[in-house]
C-alpha cells in the first residue's frame, strides 16, 4: 500500500509504503498499478539497480522527447539524498529542486515526473538504489545537467562527504546551455 507523503514542486511526489514487520524480517509492496493510476504515475517499464559508495553523486540526468522518462526511485539498501529538478520552461517552478532522503529503513520513494531531472548522492557507506522508469533508456535522448549549476543551486548535504562524480556529470552543461523541456 502506498500513500503520498509530500508533494514537491507540484508534480514530484514523495511516497510512503506500508511495511509489515515481525521477528523474521519485513515485507513491503512497492506499488500496485491501481494505486499508481490513482495518483497519476504512468506504467513503469524497466527496472534498474545501481550501487554506490558514500559520496558518489549521480546526475542531474533526464531524457528528452520522444523518449522522455518518469522515474520512481527507491532506496533498497543504505541511504541517499535524492533530488528532482523541474526542467519545464513553462512551469512556474522551472529550475527549482526538491530533495528527499530515501533509505532502506524508511522504505520511501520519490516520483520524478517526465520533464524533471534526477540526481542523488549516497550518504551511507553503500547504497543500493532501484529505478523504475516509464520509458527504456535511449542514448540518443539522454541528457545531463551540471549538478553544481549555480542557477539551480542545489544544497547538497555533502559538507562531511568526499564527493565522487563521473566525467559525464563533471562535464555536463549548465542550465543556460542545456536542452530542456518547453
């Protein structure tokens, strides 16, 4: 069972799950199609996993049309600080961001809608992250935006973390040069 915990930037949703626990462990259902339909999350196609060590920063990533993606992000093990960035020029929240801590303890999720960029930094020694997306990865539609863009000014919780960034993310364009959405 899923419920909306918070709305961010109007369309990005933090979702809470119901976890059933006892002395043996726990069980959690990470979303029913009927529940997703009720809150406006379209069908999710592939499921992807990433593993990151503490300080690994990924993003800001997104796909442009015709293969734009929405992404449901879950922290399966460890803890990440997850960010959604509104990249729709026509939106009143264009270039604004929202950050949420996702963890295996909370079993919460973040819905990053189409038209938004997605990024995270691993806060635990290891973090296993599951992404469920509305479209398959398309290298020709893949875009990145600088994680440290001063226009967006994400307040990363990394003062006590040695950050590690890929070449792709280190060399990503700033918002003024990036291809974004209408």
